[in-house]
C-alpha cells in the first residue's frame, strides 16, 4: 500500500510540475515588472498570466549575462540564472543577469536581481536604475518567512517607494548606498530611507543585499559609462 501511494504521489507531482514552473515564471516576470512600476492593473485582470506575459514582452526589451569584469557572456539565458547558486560562487565565476526596460518614452532602465539573508530566511528582489547607474528608478522586495507586520513589510509598496530617486553613490563616486535609518530618514537625504518600525534587522538586511548585489556590477557600470563617453 505504501509503495502504491508513493507511486501515485510521484505521478501527481510530475503532472503538476509544468503548472508549478509556469507559476514561478509568471511570478518572476511580475516582480521584474513591478521594479519598473509596470503591471499595476494585475489584480483587476481576469487572465492574469496573459496580462503579465503581455506587459513583460512589451516592456522588458532585452536581457543578458555578464561576468564580474563587466563582459557579456554568450549562451546563457539571463531569466533562467539561479542567483542563489551564483552568489555562492567566487565573484570571478558568477553569472550576473541584467534586464533592460524600455518605457513608453523610449528611455532605457537597467534591472538587477537581488538576493540576501533576512532575519529568518532569504530575501530577494529587483532594483532598477537609470542609465547613470546611480539613481534608483524603482525597487521591489520579497521574503520567505520574515515576521508578519514587522520585517515582512519589506514587500509592501510603502517601504519600496522610498527607494525611488535615491542615490547609491555620493558626489565623489564612492559607494554609500541607501542608508536604512531607524527612527526616520531626513527627507533631504538622497541616500536614506526609513527602516521598518520593529523590523530594523530585516531593513538593514535589504540595505546589505542591495549594496552587495549592485557591487558585483561595479565594472559593468564603469564599462557602459566609458563606452558612452567615447
């Protein structure tokens, strides 16, 4: 009987796998779109999958993979890169995905995947930058098991919109990133956002995640800027 049940469960799991993989694909595309302020009508759409696919195909106009020196790598699909696996590698061996967003005004923004460690488990997200590679265009974050009402608030719009138009570099070009300030950031501070009340550890983890992940793209930023100015 145990063997029969095991076989049936295995069969059911295999039958459900394509649908599960599709759901993960749609969720990932939705998060990428949210980082650039798209797919805002998601909850109102009857066919949500088709809506996400349409928005993604319209606005995400390119993607590629680079190494830590900023060189593009052929033959690797950026969408299928497992960032958890890549971040466990030495920096020189990482495959680093880049996604391109082209807005209705024909300008291009760059989207970078994030992954880090929260208080109770992994956190992740996407940060989009203007082509100055200094100004944040948008951000979206999520988590596996942060505390509801506290650290879990990193996946709310209230927390995420604070990052829009914040700077990751100071005037000298040094990396300062967005300081997550407990007790409230000053509105005039272009580098700071408010930490979540009661969720300071998770908020700080988001800061570390962005600093670490964007740091992997340092030479890519410099290469693009150099090529643009030549």
